[in-house]
C-alpha cells in the first residue's frame, strides 16, 4: 500500500539525510539543557539534572537564575 507513494513523501530518505556536525549537536543539546534548567523554580533547581547524548547537565543557581552546568559522561 505504501509502495505506490512518491519518493520523499515522508521527508528525506535515509540516503538524503545529512548527519549534524558534532559541534552543532552539542550546542543544540546545551541549549535544550539550559532551557530545561531555566524552567525550574529556585527550590527545585539544585535537585534537577538532565541526561543528554554527550553530557549530563546539572542545574544550579547562579545569581538568582537556574542554569545548566555540564559534566562529561563516562
């Protein structure tokens, strides 16, 4: 049933997809972690962390703002 659909109907094929450069992926990951930490309240901040592909990010208060600090995973 799906084999009569035009190529590219569901987006790029596996051959057409390009992998993100590592630096771009790490920057995107850091931005996501920072956004997560920024959403935390002052009381929640120091107890929160988010595990991503490259790093684990721990939230901590810095001058009244909850920010992400990264730690390299083993």
